[in-house]
């Protein structure tokens, strides 16, 4: 058990450069009262640090770093490369992006640099070198924050040329490209690399206003998936460039960039291999299910299978969503502890002081526009700060032990939502979440894992809509099940290979033998349509979106369709394969139906909850060297009793012994330290 930091970092984004120095002193006083010990600085300061091509000015940043160092802060120093300075776009307009519609942008916004611009790379690298030379030796700079919330796409000539180079490395020959993308279709065969154009609306992309806008914006999915891979790789190269410069001056310093949960644009599993620690920004909306927030945390932890940083959350409200509701009393604290429960070793906010202008002036902050600590939000921030200070380093580096792995794969994410059929409502993240939700409700620990994970670490693997089965996956899954593992997979699995070409011979392609079924057709159900699935004991569940019409080829039928012309045919099956079992769910069932099947599979696998007592509280466990920390949280509207099996242990927040019959109100939290098994 070893954390990346010496204490729980508690703070967030701080922009003293937007304020006069008398405000700085007041900030330090107020932050000290809240037990804030960390600040993320310099996130969007490129224009101030480098006012012209040949000029740098670090005087103000020096003062900020000196002030925070005197206050014994852990400084998270950003590199400022997420927003171009105006002089650069003016002199070198090619550094700006060209969008999906083919419009070349002028100066403005952020995330506005072409990732394949040599000019951008030159000046970004030079800036980072200056920063590292100046601040890397400061012991208070404990983490470097590269860029900010990387994302977006570019379709300029630089990117087109770089894409062709990327394709040559991947495919070697133009013939291999034609085959991979099936360019014989529509007579799209290309004979020279220069004939390959980008998949925006000027090429084989489709207008965003299309009826398929939510799912389909390409005529050739293989091409568009490769462009997603290329853009993710291109932006990653920019991150690696900055990281390597920093490491050349401070080899042991932690370098990260803030990710965004289930963000579609970047292959985060690939990115995580290049990051010293994963960090991410958590901004649920007013109606985001707590299970979805938990899943996002588990995904971020799963990227490196180790604790992560919460780089941003709001202490009160967002400003950029459609409905920016306030967090209710106690909600921010409970949300913070849920984050820690699922693997966070830091709690950081955007922002520490609310800005006076710009599009984020109404984004929540520790210090609001009133400029005083006499606010509800500040009191809650202070309470949390005092508790985290009391916890000290006790939870740092502790791990979440899990028995279930859910495969999350960005190639599948892209491919499923590019495919033109069968149903526009089939969205990748929604599908993953509905399977995750069962385990969340049962307090069964889950790891979100990549397609090439070590499956043997888990008693049970769940692979919803495993649409794209890449090289090696068939063999890995077969070996896992043969050796006693339990696999659950679903409709729209085993359909295509890496380039989105269909596996011939019937669905689910390379998974047919494993599942013991052959899917002949896939029916699509419109929003007003549904079917019904009937299990062997007569229990029923509605189904929607898609229905597989399948034949048994060794599997046993667990449930059948009740209606439509395929009434009486299998809807859910189980197949014995080697020493293990495979469950195949052929239709998108309502929650009760999914829970029934996953419950059967979990029983077969011997999967157990983190505590041996059913409860509607969320109970999550992190294991340290000498104890277990049970995070017990109430996110429901009613009061709920703490499970009796946890009574007699110590509440790490208060030092008091947990009593039998103790009640938790909504948003109440206990962190229960149990020595030994503890449950």
C-alpha cells in the first residue's frame, strides 16, 4: 500500500492572477480556515506568461508559487497549453483547428490547437521547458498538470497528412487499407495514399443534423474508427511530449492530465499507460444516478487499476449544464466520500474563488461572489477539510478489491455508435451502466477493465454489447471460461472485427462456440414497441430496443420471448464451456430481468457483496495493509440503519465505536475501520 502523495490533497483550481494582491492575502486566510492544502495553478496563463513570440514574463507566477510555498501547499502546476495565445493564431493561423464541417477556426475558445501542428508543438514544448527549468526543483510542486481536459477533433490539412502517415504505419500497403475499410463498397477503392481524405462532411461523414446524428455520421465506419484512433493517438503524443520535458527536469514528480469519465473522444485505457496517475473531473447533472457516478469512478480507477485523483468537482453548482441545480446540504460531502470510496486519493474543486466574468462566472466555488466565509457552501467545505485533515494519510494507496470485471472498450464505444443499425437508441455507455447498476445495488465491487485485461483476476466477467471482437479476445475469453470463469455477454456482441467488417457464418461470430448459440436475425423495436421475456419459473420481464432471433447450439434456454412471430424462441441462454459457464442475453431487458440473470451468474461464480448483509446503503470497501475501510453512505430519501455486521468497529471520521441500530439520514457518511475481515 503506497500512495502517490503524503497527504490527501484538498484544494482545487486557483486563479489569483485574476485578482489584486490584497485579495490573495484574504484568500490565504479563508483557505487556511477550510484546511485547504493544495492549489492547481497556471491552467490558462499562456497569454500572460508569453505575451509575444520572443518574450516570457514569469514575475507574477513566481509570486504565486512563492506565496503557496510559504503556506506549505502541495502545488499542482499546470502547463497552460490548453488555450492558444492570440499572437500565435494571428501570426500562424494554421495552429487553429478545422472543424467537422470544414470551417477553419480563428482565435477563441479553448482546446483550440491542431494536435498535429508543428508550430503548436514547438511553442508548447518551449513553454513547458521554461516552466520546468524554473519550478521543477521546488519541493512544493508535487504534481504537474499537463494541458487541461484534452479533447475535440481537427480536420485540417496537417491532420490529413499526418493521418496518411499513421495509416502507412498501421497497414503498410494501400491494398490493406482498401480491404480493411471494404472500399469496394460504393466504388470507393483508392490507389494512392493521397486519395485518402478525412471523414468529415466534406468527405464520407454525414451532416450532424441527420436523423442518425446521435449514432451515425459516417458512410465507412472502418475509416471513421481509424480516424478516432488517430486523433486519440495524436493528442496523446502532445501529452507525452510535455510529460517527457517535465520528467527530464524532475524524474520522480507525478505528471497527469485531467480526464473526463466516459468521454467518447479519447481511448483512456491507452492514455493511462502514459500517465503517472489518473486524474479526472466529476460533474454529474442534477439527475445523474449515483450508480452512474460510481461507475465513472470505477472506470477511472480501472484505467491503471490503482487510486486516482479527483482533479475537479464543484462545491455547489455547475454553470454549463441545462439545469444547474445547487447541491443540497450534505450532498457535496457525501459525493466526495463516494469518490474516495471508489479509489480517489485527492478531493479538488473547480474553483477556489468564483471569477468575476467570463462564461464560468456562475460556476460554483469555495469563495463565492460575496467574498466571505459566512456561507453554507464554505461551512461544508470547511467541515470536509477538517475531516480529511483528521484522516491524514490513513486511506492513501488503499485498494478496491473486486471479484467482477466489466469490459469497457473505446473501440467498441466508437464502433457500436458508428454502425448504421439496427437501432439508433442503442448507446454504448447506457448499455454498460445498466449492467453495472445491478452490482452497485448489491454492493458488489466492480472493476472496469480493458479488453486485454488479465481476466483470471475475476470470478465473473461481464461484456455487454461486445460488438467488436479484436484479435486475441476470442482465445482469452475461451481460456477464462474453460478455467472456471463465468462470462455474461449480450445482443450485438461478436459482430465485427477491428475494422468493422462483419464476421461471416452467423452471430455472435467468434463467440458462437463459447455462447452455444447462433443468432440468425436481430429485430429492432421502436420506442413504443416492446416484447416480453418469460423465465422457466413463469416470472416475466419487458424487453425493448433489440431482440436476437437465435438457435441453441449446445446452450440451454433460460427464458423465451412471449410475443411477435418469434414467440417461444430463446431469449436468454446458458452454456457450459469447459469448467465455466457463459450467459447470453439476447434482448435489452428491463432492470428486473437483467438482475435475475446477473443474480444467477453471480451465484454460479461465487461472487459475494463487500458485506454479508443486504442494505440499501451504498457500502464500498478499500483495503489497507492492516485493515479495511468500509465507506457507508446514504443516497436515499429515507433513513436507513447501518448493517449490524459493521457495528463494534471504529468510525475513522469521529473515532467513536459504531453502535448496533445506528441510523443514517440522507447524505450521512461513515468510514468504518475494521481490523481483519471486518464483515
